[in-house]
C-alpha cells in the first residue's frame, strides 16, 4: 500500500467488496427496508400466525377469519420475513461475482487529476473522465467513486498516512466531479403583475 497526494495503490479485498455492497444496499433500500423489516414484518407475523393456527387447529369455533384470508396473511408474513433478511444474501452474491473477475486480487493504482481518474490494473490502463463518473461519496471508512449506477471504485481510508491526506484526496475528487457536473441553473419564476 502506498499513497501520494492524489494517487493510491492497493489490492482490493473481500472487505472492500462487502463495504461497497453494504453501502449500495443502504442507498437502495433506505427507509423502505427499515419499515419493512422493523414494522411491517412483525405486524404481519402478529396477524398471520395466530390466524393460521386458529384455522389449522380450530381453536375457536366461532372464528370469523376465512381460510383464504388466513393463507394470505401467513404467506405475506413469510415473504416479508424472508425479504427483511435478504441483505446477507445480496452481499454474498456480489462477492461471488467480484472474486471471479480476473483483475480481483491484483494491485490497482488510482491517480486523480483534473481530467479524471487514471486506473492502472492487471496490466492495463484506463482514464475515466470526470463527466463519466456518476458520483463521489464517502462512508465512515471508504471513498466510493461510482463509475456506474451500481458499480464503484472503493478506496479505504487506511490507505492514507494522515486524515489530512485522506480529506485532501476526497475534496479533490469531489471538486473535480462537481466541476464536470455543474448544477443546472434555476429559472427565475415570473412574478404575477
């Protein structure tokens, strides 16, 4: 591992892949995932399982719940419970795809300049221009340079000797990306006369 002001050299690890997968899943799911996992799932379980057992064992003879209603709530309960725990399977599937890539496990050199991100990996070189980069974001331990909507270059914070060096790298990447993606000019709203 080595690092200059706007250049890093590293070998991607499983932890890097998992960090990106977790970050991407958090972005994609956001509040909906939390609502399904912590509110909707327990609610369906509370409604569906008692109704299921009531119908199956005829605990109450005066039951007003129909069999289709019971089956529906039970099915929803099981599906929501399964969906609420999809994240570990998602991270595992990304890991399986990444480790098969021929460049995985080989040294990578990322160099930032005012034109873009210069990548040297697996015997080849690529320059990704800043207008091609979709976004530049930070996590607590990583910098993500998104090269598409669902793929990013991951740069670990531990690659930098000092926090100032890490911050300078991130700020340069963010500044160059913002220069290549200017905010649209707002159109003034006409005042009624």
